[in-house]
């Protein structure tokens, strides 16, 4: 793969709220509450009908087995690597990686990604400013433009 586009990942270290959602998500008595906690983080009080439908109809259509397995696997990956950014450092062959995201939208998170990029120019973060964790749904034009620019080699 000459280039990689990563969309709607949380590439830094996991927040305590996210880890709490993952942990609740793999226990038989709390998986639904854990799933809802993750949905609430991802939706971030937005009223986007596309994202609400995705969460409430599509993602909620998966039952306990998928959620418990996914939450365990994701938490184990964070425990092993620390973060997706740290995992990217272990890739033997450097290649351009674009991270297109809207969440977390805080300035500190964006600064962290820019600092990482300054030391690793193959990593190219782009904050899209959308209202949710799903820019493919709430900002499809921005995602399309960013992917086309990156894959054409205009990445930064």
C-alpha cells in the first residue's frame, strides 16, 4: 500500500471515558450501557440524522457477541501499543498516512498530532471540524476532497 487513509480513529492515547466505555462494553451485564457511552462520545450532542441512524439502527443492530469481542480487542490493542500513533511507528516500511478526523476536536489533541507529524512527516493529520466521530457521514464533501488530495500526492 503506497498510501494509507485513516478515518475516524482516535489515534492518541485512549481517554478515561473511552476506556470506561470499552470496559463496560465487554461485560455481559453492562455491554449495552458501554455501547451507549461510546455512542454518546461519538455523537457529541450532535443532531446529525445520518449519524443518529448509523448508531441507533446500524451499529446498534450488532448484538452482545460483536460488541464484547470488539471492546476487548480494542482495549488490548491500546494496552499493547499505547496508541495507534505508537503502533504506526512499528511499521517497518514508512508510507504516507493521512488521519482525517473530527474528534476529539480540542486544540490539545490537534497540537499533539501536529507535533507527531513534525517528527514523522509521513503522518499527515487533518482536522475536518465536523460535529461527530463520523466525518464520512456528517462531512462527506470534506472527506472526499481530503482523500482525493491525499491520494493524488497533495497530502499536506
